[in-house]
C-alpha cells in the first residue's frame, strides 16, 4: 500500500492511498465475506457469479466501504497524520479481486499545541465529607421505612396521610360500579389513587361514620354515586432509632454509633463519583488555561457538525420526532442549542488538546486500566464487544486517544499540589 498526504485549501489533509492488484486480492476476499455475512442479499445475488456479484451497485458500494474502513486508519498513520475528527473516504474505483484500487482519506489533522507550564496544578478546593444533617436525614428515612401502622384514638377524625380501613359502595346509572365497591379495603388518604374529590370528602370523618357523595370520573358519563363507611383510622408510626431498636434490627452493627458509621460510608461512596468528577473538571479547566493557542476553525467546525448531527439523530431515535418539533416542545430554539453546544465543543477541544500536550511532555502511555475506564464510560457492561467493534471498524484510534487522555488526567490529579481528598 502506498500513501501520499496532500494538504488542501480548507485545512484538511487528503491521504491518497494506492493498492496493487495483488494487495487487493486479500482485501477483496475479506470485504466479500463481510458483505455475504450481512445476510441481506437477494437469493439471486447470493447465487450469482463473481462478475455479477461485483457488478451490483449496492454490493459494490458495500465492498468499497469495507475496504476503505479496513485501510483508512492504517493509511492515515503511515502518512503521519493524527486525526481530530471522523475520517471521510472518497473513491471512484471499482473493487475487484484482480484490479488495483485507489481512494482518498480526507482528514482534519489534530493541531499540535504547547502549554505555557507543565507544573502541577491544584486539583480541587473542596473536600469529600458527610454532614451530620445528612446522616440524621438518612436515619429518619430508615426509621420511616420501618414504620408500623397503628390505630388512632376513636375520637380522632380523618387527616391527610392517614391509613383507613373502609367499606365502599358505588353505583352508576343504578348499576353496581365494581371498581369502587368493596366490603373492606385499606386506603391511604392523599396517595392520589382516586380523584382528589374522594379524599376531600373523607377528611374530617370519624370511625363508624358513613358519607355519600358523587364522583365524576368521566365528564361524558353519569357521575358515580359513592357511599363510604370508615371502619378504622390508622397512622404511621416510625420507631425511635435508638440503640435498642438498632440492635434488634441490625444485630452486631454496634448500635446507633455503628449505624451512623455505616451510613457515613454509604453516603461517601455515593458522593465519590460526583466528587471525582468535580476534581477532574477543576483540574482540566486549570490545565486548559495553559494552552498557548486557539482551536483551528476547521477543527471546531468539523467537530461541531459531527456532534450536532449525532444530537439530531439521537433525538429522532429516542423521541420519535424531528428536531424542529423537539425544540418546539421544549420551548427552546435551535440557535440556543447550537450556541450552548458550540461553547461545549470549544472547551472540550481545548481540554483534550491540553491533555495531549501533557501526555507528550511527560511521555505517558495508556495502560489497560485506562482502556477499561473509557470502555465502561461508553458501554458499561459491554466493554469487550465495544472494543471489538471499534477495532474491526477501524476506529480504534478514538479509543487510543481517549485512553491516553485518561492516563494524562490520572497523572495530573496524582501529582497535584492539592490533591482531591
């Protein structure tokens, strides 16, 4: 394979790739096998001769795509170009087993930036801690989850949040309304299981009292005639979270102090990911200020276009609506979204280039932990398959870049003068 890079006017680099007929034989067989494995060929094409197979327009487009995907990143590497965006493949040649093949990889090169300083940064001004208020709230919530329902005094009347044992009778147009008829049922006032009017009529009633009223479930139908008898009124009582209760509920934990220690650990673990993210964000912002150049417009425009296109595609897939309808429903404009996205893209590019420069300066190399962290962020639980997909699609350079930047960030945080605590 021969490669020849060529600068073009818009800031892109076109890498011209040439393969001999002998080289193409291997890549043709690989792409042919991939096309057949897709399983969407017509019965005629599946049995067609090699000449007829290659002459089909749809098949030929797929063959070209597979060959260029297989070779594009390799060609770019050999040309000494580091991509800052997705690669574009261009060709007019036909893929055949005994014919040479030429194509162009169009790429936006990543700029080489330097930092004004590579000295350690102050990672984060805050500290990971848990307040007593947070622990007390968790204790109260825990006690409430273990609450029991006890009868209220016989003189008490129904209040919001009370539990009631009720008998209900309901009719509509003289016929029994089954959904609201029961000899005995437990009902919590205010749970919004039934219309608000139902609860309003219950509040103030006492045990043994019966009350009849009308409910409108559907404005187009006759109201439902409801009769409710209060059989019992109950309230929810949470246990006191003292040593005795805790020892019975959680034996061996060490009473109240032991439970508080356990809660403190659990809250700390919940907070840690957000705290680590805040540390990383603070470190990146400090490092980005040391970049001594701006983002080239071609790099920004290409990355922004990719992100906005992916955003529109995601809205279509997840919401099932076009982007204009989505904006209308959200009460926002396309311009607002684009302006916010543009800010994010610029800051993200600067931070990424800063990490690249940092890695180059300290001669860092990504390890397996870095790849695993990146893959978990992309597809948690499906890391192996995702890595395979990036490898076979020729996009491994994206993972390589992300893993090395992850290594840079780890080094940046580990060597900070005020490390995260």
